[in-house]
């Protein structure tokens, strides 16, 4: 199964990890020009871990190099280097039937997601979604300096295509994250720096106008070594706790709206 949907429908709060996946179909993998290590570096490994603060979760297991759920349909299948950060992802253009199969899975994801989110509205007048991602900050190389910290906050809140009615909630979430005691210090949390959000959050806001608030939240990969793939469990735990600290704020805001 490409995507797992875990829904209890007990709360109007959803967490998703649509770039978590690393699996890829054998025919497409054989045609990849990049290594598994490079591919993993461009995916969002372990972001599923952060979704566990919710009883409603959507986890994607297929790699974004099979189809990218955070792109519009016409751009969801990477063909050229400009589609994926200058990487020559494929040896040759795959046959049309393989591309079509990937896009059918893409369509299926959005059909099922609409079903599950619509079902939430049976019990609640509105709902909230965390669209959880991670991003690299050590792109120059394993022995090179890290990227400029001034331009790479530890958490980015993306408000792509969000109705203005949700702006007060965004400020409350940012303040909550900024005041969290993260291993004895404060986190650098900013809004719409580098990543304002992609197609998925736009789709949610367009599909459920004023009924849904979707924040695309990007964790800088301080919880892992981008080059070796080693994870730092203590940092992951604390980042998840920080994210969880915003949940009461969100639910309280939804209840008062």
C-alpha cells in the first residue's frame, strides 16, 4: 500500500507525512540515475515519527521520486533536472504506461484524502492539518560548512494559500514553538522563510475553504546527519514534544471559532 490512513475521527486534528516514503517500484528504481543515499537525502525520512501526536494520520510510503504528492499533477513525476533541484534523476524517460501508473496512484491519494477529511466534517465544523516535512541545511558537502543559520530557521511555518481567518492561529502556534524549552534553549521559528508550503496545503484550502487550516511545517534536519543518515533520537523526541505543545492551542482555537 502506497499510503496509510490512520483515522479515529475523535479529534479535528490531522498530521501528515507525504514525503516520508523511500519505497520505489522496481521498474522505476532500475531507471534511476541517482543512488539510494542521494535519494534519501532529498526525501523526508522519519517524518512519520512526528505525526504520532495525532490520532488522525496520513503516511506516504512511496518515494517522492515515484510521484510527488506536494506538486501539482502535471509536475508530480520528475523527468528533468529542473524538476528536482538540478539532479539527473533518471537514465532515460520512462515508458508512458509507467508514468501513467504513478499518476494513477497520485490521483488515488487525493481521492482518499478527500474522503477521510470530509468525514471529519461530519463530526466537527472545521479541522486542522500539519503537513510535516524536513529540509537540508548542509548541502555543500560532508566536510563543508553548514548553511547560513540566519537563512535557515529550525522550524518554518508555511501558510500557502491560507485564508486570513487562520492568521491569528498561526501567530499562536509560532509563539508556542518559540517559547518551548528545547534542550535548555529556544527554537528559531519563522513564517514563510524558504518554504511557504506546496500543492498539498493549497489543495486542502481550496477543497475545504474556511473549513480547514493546513500548515506546512518544515523541520530543519537537526535531528539527523544528512550525509550518513544517522538519526539523533533525543533531538527527535524533543522536536516532537515541541510540536505536541501546540496541539492544545490549536484545539482550543478550533473550539472557540
